[in-house]
């Protein structure tokens, strides 16, 4: 059957490579092993193996989840110019963006499973089998949109690749409908995740209307930064041609999104620190420490410096278009926003607790192992999917004609 | 032709999803087996318990079955005759609570009485479990009253001699009246201390509970007698409710609960103090096992100064109604519109 | 040889019985106080009402005690060792409630031994003369530990003294200003005459303590005034709150990630001294 053949050809192409490729896979498999061991430990002994407690009940897992939803949403920064503005240079690489979206959503699901106390009861949320408290619970909205986004990307991506594989023409109506839906949907996944956090007045750090805006702009700077880095890797190690214009378009997008993000940070800091009420304690703890506790202060300033440096490098066209400097700026940006979303947003929301108790948190080794492991799984999925997609795009993965 | 291919593609996708579903179910079963733990009695947790419905949707027969299953399991595990009550809300009852902060002396007997009654996990030397306490008493320091005349014109941005006046007085920097943040870990020799008052907090059983709204599986909900309950067998441990509760009332079983047999209270209720399992949320439920049988809660009974009052808000002769009628009553974080049924008052 | 063996057996029996007697001694029933008590440094529990823990049913104790303070934390049977309270002077709509109290007269007789002494000393005019009136005067010899300075009793600041509450002629009873005798089981009939607002709140359940059933008409054990307040030392300096200070129960466990509670001692701006303290480390100067 053609579909099975497609699957086999796709995977065999994706898993074949040079020495460096196998070293990379081996490197990732170490993290996958960490993930397996860590999760078995966590499932058997319970979440007591993490450093979470009743005061700081959301930690490293939720931070990674929130960040990765943003990375998943970033596929739209390629899809939108490519299809809505018909920007040709990006059209060829849309598929890479979709593969990244799939891998990021897979990572999100892994982090949610690590965060839950009872993953064996996940079926409780499936409507029909269990109870899905939609539309009241924001988490059900998040589950719905994330799974929908995964489905959309799988459909769009694999339909496109399958058609290219067999050489048949695509049903444009079918395909473009799903593409347009996925463009809107991409905005919604990160907006809903933002609503998950910002609709809780219990957490004054999160209870702002700028949160969805901040989430979207940081998503559209961190995600595409990763895409740019993967483009450089693809350029170096595969035959796929990625035009400079494609890279420049994306780097322009991330520049302006980063600029808006920094502006929103400024806005938040001024709004909170000018009157300095009890509701600003989380931000003050984050920026300056409080009561002799300053576990997150270093993280905040480092991420701010990294973001500003990245912005300076990106806003200047000379450095932005210099492909020796651009990857460095992208790494700074990616790391800076990861720290900002995790340590400088999710964690301070939990400190102090709603009744004023300050408790510091730093993840345990199991949490770090599980998080690195989930990233390992995600990167493996992305590597395989991207390689297969490149093969299809290059025409090297093709249905043998005459069958 | 393309439609046929789409259908074929769709079919294979459907098959794939079906296979994935079976694999997923297998994974859940595996995870369930791992999560159940190595304890023999707990390992006997039946398939039926893993796949039982949400309590509210059970028929009376299913509830009875669940009750008997649990009674057998707990009786074996704790080596005493355990009863699991399934009493529904009493008609015409809406529970209310009033706490007299004029009287509270911060002795924390309520905290520990609650633990004696409600089968929470106890401290485990190996660090696998902490003692879960549903009530938290906060010490509010009255602050220093050593006002000095020479500091009267000190402040920010200027100090003595500045012409334009002070924007922030010097006493903004030293706690006066009451210190902003309360203390949780006070342990003086005697209470009440002269320079402090005390503020106990537990679940306020809100009429518009934020925790209920955010629960993705509706495991926590407000029962007809006003108590916000949790179906422990339905909770998935996502801790959204813990993020949303403004009173920090909810606790999580991070590890396998450590409940020694001698400390176990055998008179339990399905929604109340029956022993919980790893990975689920728990909180104060106004001692359902007692209050639905007409008895006061454990915290009410132990309070040595009679600061805690409980009763039926719909009964005009109840203590709580009389307090609402005569005393100055306020709610904590009233601006959040959670409409708690836990009132604080002063004499 | 046989003799040696027997003596060895005897010796081990003696050792065993010595050890077991130690265990038997250590297996004294657990006691704790219900009100007005404490655990002294050597672990002895003292208090106004001492209860002994025992099982009312297999596996269901009558009380559970605190290991830290020696106070009762939990009642299995709230009506254990109680008797009906009896009538209260003012009719109100609460009277349909079934009220029981912990009887004081029995306790005073059996535990403190007041009544026999009261009969033996004050019941016999040859031992202690009956005072001719209730004018305040100093006491000699007896009861000085209860009231060091009767003319300045720590209750009312000189406004009342012993014989304003204790019957001049019958020390087994209390007495009110009209000469009616009041049982020690119902001190509120006396206390309520001066402390009317409190008495009204107590009658309605707002002041004071009750355990038992909240349902309308439910049986409750009402705590009477003297179970919480020491009538001979109501002021309880230094707190001056009318209620003796208690030992607190232990603080919660520190959560993971916190090694100590130093952060709670620092109030954010360098401690609680008077005047403008220096900003704590980490604060940007000028921001507050």
C-alpha cells in the first residue's frame, strides 16, 4: 500500500546518514534514556522525587511546557508569509516549520505527563470516557487546541509530503483550508496557554492582560530563532537549498517580536514597581530578592542581558544579515526567552504563596533529567521528521514509478 | 480519484489512531500498575477501582459497591474495621464557619486535631512523605511602637531640611501597626504573645470556588451542603486547583502517604477523610464524616478558646447565624468574589 | 549441676520480671489535660481537667493527646464522663438543646479533695470560725497560693474578694449577691451576674466552647466558665487577656527548598528597630 510504503521510505531515508548524524542520535539517545529512567522513578515513587512542594507546586515541567507551546506556535511565522503573502523562498521550507511544530507539541505532551500526579488517569479528561470540563476549565481548552494543532500539522505536513512523494497533484482546496485553519490555530494555542495562567487573580505576577501578548511575541521570537538555527544546520549538512531571503524574512520577524517583548517587559516593570504594592512582591523577589532570598535574581538579569544583546545584534541589519553573527544572536535569544518564560515568569508566580509564604525552589536531579530527556525525545523526533521531510522535498524520497 | 486516495489515507490514519489508542490504554494500565505501589493491600486495588466513574455520576448501587470495595481494602491495610460513609448532603443545610480572630491564640491545636481526625500523610524519616496539614496559622506581628519624635520628619525622597516635603514617610520602612507579611513557622514558649495576633486559614468552601472552575475533569465540585469536595479516585493530579486557590487551602500527596495503622481514624467518608493515595489533591472538607452525621468538626471541638464556630447557615438559631447577625464579620480576599462561607469576626 | 541450672532459670526470671515491670510501669495510661493545663519540663501533665486515654470501643479511643503539650486534641466520645447541666435561670430559645457538662463537684471531691476539707475545716466552727460578715481581709495560713492578696484579687482589681463568690456559711457552694447557693457545676449563674454580655454570648454559643452535635436540639457538652478561666487569677499577666497562656503545638515542617526560617524574621527592610533602618541587601537604593 502506498501509505505504508511512504512510511517505510520516509523512515529509512531519515535514519540513514553519515557518521556525524549517528553521533548526534547517540547523543540524544543518552537523554532519552534519562527520560525513561526518570519517569519510571517518578511514577513509582511519586512526585516526591521532585523538589516541588505545596507552595511551589508548578516548577520545571510547567516552565518547559509553557515555553514549548510557544515554539510550536512559531511554525506560523513561516506558513503565514509563505501562503498568505506567497513569499516563494519560504514556501519550500514550510514543511520544516510544520515538523518542528509536531516535535514541539510532542514535547509539550511529555512535559504534561511528567507534571501530572496521576498520568494513569489521563483518560478522565477524554470526553465520553471521562468528563471534560469544557468550557469552564482553561486546561481543557488547552488540551483541545494543542491536540487540534498537532492533528492539523500532521495532516498538513504529511498530506503535502505524501503528495510530493507519489508525485500526485494536491487537492488545493483541502490543503489550503487546513493551512489557513492552522495559521489561526497557531495563534490560539499560545493565547490559550497564556489564558491558562493569566486568569488566576490568586497569582498577581500572572494576572495581567499583557500576558497573552507577551507570550505570542516571545513565541514568535524564540521559535523562529530555533528554525533559523536548524536552517543553518540543514544548509551545512544537506543538499536542501534555503535561500538567504527566507532566513532574512524570519530574522526580521524575530527582531520585531523581540523588540515588542522587551517593551512589554519594561511596561510590566514600571507598572509594578512604581506603586509597589503587595502584588508586586513576586516581581521584586524576582528582580531584587526579598527577605534575604534571591534564588531567581541571577536568572532574571542574565536573561534580560541576553535578550537585550540579541536585540541589539538583530536590530542592526549589518549584524542581522551576517550569517556568522546571526546564529549566535539566535542562541542568545532562544536561551534568554527560555529562562524568561520559565524562571522569570512561571516560578515567580508561585513565590510568594497566595498567603504570603516565600519558598525557594530549584529542581531536583530527576526533574532536570526528565526535562533534558523530554528535550532529547523532541529533538530526536524533529531530527527524524526533518530529515524525512528534506528527503521528500529534494525528491530523494519518491515513490518508485511504474508500480 | 483524489477523494478515494483521501479516504484510503483517512482509513490508514484511523487504523493508526486505533492502534495508538490500544497502545495508549496499555501504557495507562502499565502506569497504573506502577503507580499503585508495592503494598500488598494497595496492589489488590481492583480493575474496577481504576476504571470507576466520577462519584457524582455513579448510581446508588455503584456507590455502595465502591464503598464496600474501599472498606475491605482499608480494613485489610490498616488492620481495623474501617467504615467508609457515603452520606449525601443533609437537606436544608448549608454549612458555615466563623472564626473569632479576637480570641485566637495561635496555639495550633486546630492544625493537629485536624490531622488526628482526617488521616493525612504523616512525616516519614526517609523523606518520602511530609506531614500534610490542612490548616495554616499565620502570626501577624503587631510591629514596633517605638515611635520617636526625631524620626517624624524622616522619609523619602528627602530628609530633614528638604523643602519640598516627604513623599513616603519613614515609618513605611519599619513595620508599624501590623507587619505586612505574616509568619508561618513561629514557635514561642507560650502563646498568645503580647505583640502578635493569629490568623488561621483553611479551605473557605467558597460559593464561587476558583478551584472548581479550573478543574479539567470536574473532580472537585461544590456539594449541595456547600462543601467543596474532591473525588480522590477521579483526580488526575494536574494541580490547576492549587494554582487557582487564593487561600492556599489545597495540599498534594507528593509521595505515597505515610499513615501508620495506629493513627488511622477508622470512621471515614468517601469524600472526606478516607486515606488518600499518591498523586491526588486533598483539603479541608468540614469533616464530612462528622458533620453529615450532625457532629462538630475536629477543629471546632479542640479550640481551647472557643474561637471557632460552625453550623447551618440556613438555621436562624445556629451559632453561625447569630454571629453573622450580631458581630462584625469580614471575609478574606473578598475582592476576588469567591464568596467564602468562612467568616472572620471580632467580639 | 541441676541446682546451678535452676538458679540460672530463677535468675533469668528475676531479670525478666524486673524488665517487664519496667515496661508495665512505662505503660501507664496516657493522660492529657482538657483545659487550663500544660506539660512541665520533665514531661508531667498538669491541668484543671485531666483525662486518661482509653478505648471506648476496640480501636476507638476516648481522646487523643498531644505529645508536645499534653493537651487533648480530639474526642472520640464527647460526652464521656459528663452529666446534664441542669436549668439555667433565664429562659431563651436555646433551652431545647440537650446540654451536658463535665461535673466539677465530683472532680473537686475526688481529685482536689476540696469538699471533704471544706467540710472538715469550714464545716466545723471549732476548727475555723464562721466569719461574721463578708468584709475583705487578709488570709493567714491557708489558701494563700490561690489568692496572695485577697484584698487585691487578680479578678476585679480590688472590687471583689473570696466571700463575694464563696458562700460564707457553706464552702461547698458558691453564692450570689442574693444569698442563693450555686453549684460548682454551674458557675455561670454567678459569673453571668457581672459579666452579662459574655454570659449572653456564652448562652448562644458564640463565646466559649462546646463539643458535640451541631444539629438543632443536638446534644452538646458545654464548657463552663471555670474550665477556661481561673477565677482566682483571671487577669493572667503579662497578657492580661483573661486566659492563661498555653504552650503552642509544633510549627509545620519546612517545605523542600528551605533550610531555615530566617526569611520570616527579616521584615524586608532590615529588622524591626525604631527609625529608618538601612535597606536590606538586594534592594536598589531609593526603591521601596
